[in-house]
C-alpha cells in the first residue's frame, strides 16, 4: 500500500458531517507527515475532529489529537522542540498507543534526521550546531547550576524508577534477560574488572551520583573510594546511605568540581558525568584525569556518545532536561585524550543496552505515575514521560550509544589481552596480577 492521506467522513446524529481542517498551515503539516511516514500508521485528528491517516498501515501505530490550531505552525517551525512541549502542555494528546509508540513510528521512518524535517528544521539545526559551544561554556558556577536543574529534584522521584543502588546510567544486559537490578550489578561488575581494582587502592569516582558504585567498589574489593558530585541532594543521600551500610570508614563524598580536585589516585572512574562537561572543557577534563592518576594507574570513562557525525543537542532536551549537556561523537573526544598524554588502552561500545535500561525506567515510572504527580504535577509527569521515551528512541534509532574508554599513563598498567574481563567473578575475590 502506498503512503496516503485519508480524511474519514464522520457523522453526528446520522446527519451532520463533522468539519475537517483545511487550513493552509494544516495542509503544509500534512504534507510533511505524508512525505515522512511511509511505514506503520500515524493517525492525526485535527482540531475539528477530522481524521487523517499517514503510512502504509503495516507495523507500529499511534494516533494524536490536536487541541489548538496554533500547534500546527509551531510544529512546522521547530518540531524538535515543540513536539515535546505540545505533549507537556496538553496541546496534543495521544489517542492510540503511548508517547513511546508515537516516537517509534516517527523515528523508524526518519531515523537519520532524528524527527520530522520541515522547511525551517535544517536551518535551525545548522545554527544550533554552529552555536553549540556557547551553551556548553560550563564554568564551575554554571556546572553547579546545570547539575542542580536535574539532579536536585526530589530524591523520592528517582526512587520511583531506579534500581536498589540508584544507578542512573546505562545498565549492562549480558544475556538480555536480566532484571534491571541484575543488569545494573553487571555494569558495576564490568567497571570494576576494567579498572583492575585491588584492596590497597584508592579510587576516585568523578560524578558519583547517589554513591551506589562507590559503595559497590568498597564492598566488593576492599578499596577506599572518594566520590565527588555537584548535587547537594545526591551528596546528602550518598552520605546517609553509606553511613547506614557501615561503609563510612572506606567511602567518602565531597561536594566538589572535578577541576578543583587535589591529590593522586590509583584508579579513577567516571560514569554518566562526561555528558555534562561541555566541548570546550574536554581538554581540561582529560588533563585533570592524567594529573590525578598515578603513574601506574587506570581510569575508566563511561559516557553516552554518538555513532554518527557530531550534531547539536536536541533543543527540547537542552531546554527542559539537561541544560549545558552534550552527547559527543568519538571524533570530538579522542583528540583530547591524545593531547592529554593519556593512553587509550581499551574502547568498548554498548549499543542497545541503554535503550533497554530506559525502557525499564519508563515502565517503572508509569507504574508509579500517581506518586510522581503527587510530588510535582501532571505537566511534570508528561515532561518526564517524554524525556524517558524520547531518550529510549534515540538509542534505538538515532545513533546514540555508550562508550567505555580505559585510559592509562603507562601502557604496561593493564594486561596484554582482554581475557581478564571474562574470568569468573567471585564477590570479594578480585585480585589481578
């Protein structure tokens, strides 16, 4: 079946035909839908109740209803920003499927563009890309402000959907059948193996979150850990839970910017923090890692990246979720590693692991949606739903991935082969030679 647009005739009281929107703006928007949606089915209900179908009907399906005609021209002008805003504000509602289903239909059809391409999209994206450095001028003060925007939300919100260790980063699904808790434990186990941690080591965790990885390292290896964060909420939770678990003697946390660190460490790990560093600070970040790493030390960077060429940050994500954030292509990162004098000793790409992680988070959030609404409000819940669903879709269709960089100052600091990563793991018995 060819792509088509269909306006269903709808009767009221078996007589009056319901009006369908024939405005120029809606027809322009319809032409975008008709050109973009070739597989699956997107049903659009206009402000007058007219029903319009796009696609061949085979595969994924979703339906949206417009409640304001102003939403037409806003979507035409900047769909990357306004689709999320329209969903948050109730200007559109999902009448079939979910917001995740809607994004699946869209991005399966236009994965390389990351969404609909309108007459203004290419120009806006080009401007955003050229100007992408300016929102990422993350001074220590700006970094604290950006971190607070997202991570100083109520801890009760994150409790609704994270695992028991509050790991707010990509899990590792070794078999694909793990629970979220099992997959997050797999991730921490993999990080510990790549770091080759010994009981006598002192480990630095840059961007420690709520302290789950730091506590895991201390429990499983006997090493000392110092974690740093810019979030007061995270610091309070991390310190309280560490004290409750009796690990305060081996695990310490600081409210500290990575640029202000002192001392040297046997091991350095950073998980889910590099996305907030900003392009213009990449060299400072890697120079800091090298300066704080002992001569025979090992560092491990876990970060979201792109498997495509560099692109600007999605405007909706930048405005509502992660101000100052950026997902880099490897071509933007590795030159700074080289200039720092660090040696890249291992690189691993995790592809669909984060999509599965986000799917679990989205499922749990929806199961506890009423609790989230009691903490904030309905608009916030729709914003969070869109954030989780759009992030999941970006890992499935739009080139997002996670990379692990193992870094050293001495190429002899790690084994010659990767066999040590696949040896049987016994808690408390890590001893690499």
